[in-house]
């Protein structure tokens, strides 16, 4: 049994590696062509190759489930065509035992996928964002035309809203607008700084213009009389230190899609959003989807099992691979559809993340069980409806 498992593992790993190399190379080639318009004096061709190299872990993360599905189908179909699966079946290995062997074979891939998801991909995404900000002056992410917006509670239990025009590397920012509110959501101060830096729980603002608004300004203006003293005070400061809950990691989390973050960073960002009474639905769903990602590989190998086992005498490798591609693309589309519909319909996060996987797993297991018991099903049908045999 151990020899058979090692042989299955070598065949699946080799086929999956070839498929993944082809898919990653194809998508990288298309991305290179798409980004050629950005090549110029500041963004050189070497910079383009560097950016695409940083994007390789993310592409591998996205394509690993489909690559495993197609590679496993290709390997199992090849074994079936060479009658090697027949030898295993004749030696007493049932379809369910073969499936368990495939699950065991997938465990190293699950561990590798977890490391890819939690260590390599987040680090590569951060490097990509930093390189994009440095080389292109922009970064992919949830940036509005007015910049990035953050909300938090200050030490006096008031509210603070921070608008940042540009995020740079290592916690540096530029074009910082700071709105400070008293209790009751009354504006207390308005500040603008050319540059800033986040470090050690503080925001250091430089070249600052600050406008202080008197606490009695609302009542003074309501009287429609000329105030005895100015209601606003404008001053220019070389620097100012503001205590904040924002960190460079949370700034980076703002520009990354939640699925690209590690679980630890995602939990930290969710905690920040909850503490400031901001929406967390998208991040919570992403957390569930990240935890379900290694399980997706087991689902893919389960889908590949009945496709690879069927029609063992006829072969049909090409048709099986084609079915695998259709199922992989269909599963990806179903996953995205579940995400969008779940967000709109306010489904529970675990439902949005797990229903596509559980549904695909149930269908694959049902197909495998039917294949295993097709003779019993045929005999049952002939016993219950004897005219079907004569009609046949």
C-alpha cells in the first residue's frame, strides 16, 4: 500500500507541477503584455520583470486548486489508460480506499498551500504594493479619488478621521488631512500636513497647518451676532506627534485585498475595524475563505477521483482533462458568485466560504459511490422494474 501511495504521489505531483508551470507562465505572459504600456523612462522593462516576479506567488496561490484538479485528472487518467488502476482494483483496493490514498497524498500540498497563503503570498503582496507605489506612484487596492480614509477614537473619547493622499513605504505618507471631533461629533480641529510617518503607535506630522475651532462656535454663530473673540485659530507648526492606533501594517492592510493578507494580520485589521465601529463583513468572509483554502485542495482531489476512475478501459485522457478544466472554471465562478451573493444577502460568513466546497465535495463523493455501486444499482433496477431488461 505504501508503494502504491508513493507511486500515486509521484504521478500527481509531476502532472500538477507541469500544469501549474503552464498556467502560471501563460498568465504571466498575458500580464506582461498588459503592462507594457507603463514602460517608460521611470518604469523600465527591468522594473516590469521585477513586478511580475513578485506577482508569481499570488498567481500560484490563485491557480493551485485548478492546477491540482487538472494535474490529478491527467495523472489518474494516464494510470487508467495503462491499466494500472485496474491492477490496484484487482488487488483489493476499493474506490474509497483509493480516495483515502489520494487525500493522504494531498496532505503535503495542503501544508505547502498553508505556508504559501500565510507567509509567502502576504509578503509578496506587500513588496508588490511598495514597489508599485515607488515605481508607479500608485497601488492597487481600495483607494478613492480623495485618497485613503481611516477612522479611530482618540484619547479623549472623541473621533478622529484621517485622510491620506499617498501611502509610501515603511509607514511614510504624504498629503495628510486630520479631522478631530469632540463628543457629539462637533469639529474641534482641522489640520493638513505635507508629510507624515507612522511609527510606534504615533503619527508624526511635518510641515503642519492647523486650524483650531472654538468650542462655543456653534452657539456663537447661532446668535447671529459678531463674536467677541475669534472662533478659529490658524497656526503653522514644523511638526506634531499624534497618538494613533494605526500602524504601517494596518496601512498596508488597507490597500491589500483581504484574501491576500495573513490570518494574523487579518484578525488584527478586523479588531481595528470593530473597535472603531466600521464594517467588517468583507474581512470576516475573507478570513473564513482563507481558513477554507487548504480544504479546497482536498475538494479538488475528490472531484478528480471519479473523473479519473471512469471509463478505465476506454482511456479518454483528453476528454477527462477537458471535463476537469470545465469543473475547475465552474468551481471558481461558483466561489466568486457565492462571495458576491453572500455579501449582498447578508449570509453568515461560514456559509459564504464553505457552501461551494461542501457542495462540490458532496457531489464528488456521491459520484464516486455511484460508480462503486453501479452493478448493485443496475441489479436493483432490473429487480424492481423487470420490463427495463426486456426493453433493453
